[in-house]
């Protein structure tokens, strides 16, 4: 990657992003094994991708069908 303003992604960065999209809960060691880099190298690259805004966050997807509650409240706020 070149700079945090306009990052250039190489093949390793692209593979890291693909693996994190599949499973963002991977340890850095496992991610490193999957993309054939050391854990410190992967950690550094992920931090740079986060700093550059390429990775903007991590989310949990909730399967509402698995919840035991029968009523749900949805709140919407206007900005």
C-alpha cells in the first residue's frame, strides 16, 4: 500500500480482504496461514488497511429467526 490517502492494494491485501469477508473472526495467525504470510506481517497489513479506511469495521449479522423473543421493536431516528 502506498499511502493512507490512496492505498494501492497488492495481491496479499486482496487475499486478506477476501478471507476477512468470509470470516472476520479469524485470528491473525490463521489469517496468515491462509494467505501465506507470517502473523506479524498480516497484523501490520490489516492495521494499515484499517488506517486507510479500506476496512471500515467489523459487524455481527444476527439471525432474528434464532431469537426466542416473539416481539421486536424497531427504532428509527431522523438525522
